[in-house]
């Protein structure tokens, strides 16, 4: 679990994300529930790639995001981006 995967998860579910969220048991359990248990490595790398290419820390590409219909950030158009860090 890293900052990028936590950022994406927080945005999709509308959860506040801080610098310490990557150490959160809550986020860990949530990501475990979403993870493909047969291919956890592929799931994590895909989520990291998605975070780097589309769900960037600033100015995410909402117009091409494949999960925007499920994303709380997109639905609420929250400009704060649920980030309380220096990203």
C-alpha cells in the first residue's frame, strides 16, 4: 500500500486522505477487499499505473477516467482532492 493507491481509494470512496493514511488499517482492509486475490501483484501495479497516469495528485484526467461514474471525487467535483499533503 502506498500513497498513490491510498489517494485513488480515498477519491473513489470519498474518504479523507492524509500523509498517514498509507499506514491506516482501515485503508489496508478496504484495499484488501478490492484486490484480486489471484493476482495481487498485478492489481497493485495496475492501481499504481492508474494513479500515475490518470488519477494524478493534481489535475486528474476526469474526462478519460474509466472509473469516473463510481468516483466520489468526480461526482462531487471536490477541488480539495481529499489530500492533506505536499503532493
